[in-house]
C-alpha cells in the first residue's frame, strides 16, 4: 500500500514497528510524528486494537509520563511489564524508571 492510502491505524502501526527493542515511545510522540498532534488518544485506540496482529510491538508504547496505561489490553495481568523487562526496560509499579533514557522519538529517528 502507498502511504497515502494507509488508514491512520496502519500509519500508527508502521511507526510502532520501528521502535527499537529496549526502547519506548508515547502515544503523543507517534501522533505528533504523524502530523496529528491532538490525536494521542487515537494512537491509543490503534494500540488497543493491535492485539489482533502479532507484528505490532504495542508494549513499547506508553503514556507521556512512562506509565503502562495500555497494560489492560494484554492477556494476563503483567504481560506488558514482562515484555518490557525482557527487553531490559526497568518498570516499577507500572512506571518506566528513567523514562527519558528509554524514550525513542520517531521524529528524530525516522
């Protein structure tokens, strides 16, 4: 598909696929990168729907403060945290520690 024919959700997924292992980004950073800075909530909806696909690393997308706000959309209580910890990200009480050191900004990387 050509980029101009992709749905907003598909554009979100294309960005999410680029997040390196062991790094995270925010809903707002993806929205800003897609020139839709007020659409962080829509990015969240896309991540919530991504469980239908296994090629989207939705666990790497968190809120602007580093909170695992999407964790309830994963099967199992701590799956999101476990996936992040398996990649070396430190999470305490649903909060990424040293968030800025793990943060990946798509506008600087892509």
